[in-house]
């Protein structure tokens, strides 16, 4: 059985956390994502740009009572990619030892 390839854009730990938040919440304020994940503005901006380049996330400015706020939103492509990532991960989690063999032992 061939194992699925996990999307390298999503697989990076920080981007995986961002995608998980947006998958669950659909739209979130940049500052909320930053604070929830304990990231810096620059770190979140860099990872959000990678997700945006892949078409998984959109960022936009909205006018709120306190002024402009940057919002992040998962796109339909991002939703599909994240679901595919989860499906691929489930395959890895369900792998058992091959018939007649045992998994290799780790160090003592």
C-alpha cells in the first residue's frame, strides 16, 4: 500500500496550527491568531503569506469600531487541502505491522 504524501505547506508545525484554527473558526482576527498561538506579528505574517501563496488562506482588512483590523479566512481550497491532510494523517495513524512482521524496536 502506498502511503499518502502530506502537504508540505500545511505540514510545517506553525502553519498546521494556523490551519487548524482557521478550519475550526473559518474567519479570525490576525491579532487573535497571533495571541492564541503565541507568535510574533512577523512570524505569523511570514507563515500566513506561505498559506496565501498556496491559496489556502485569504487576508483582508475590515473596518471595526476601533479602526481597521486584519482578518484571516480559510478558502475553499484551504478547507479541501486541510481535509485531505487530515485524511492522509489518519492513514498513517492506522498503520499496523505488516502480516507476519513486527515493527522495529527502538533503542533499549
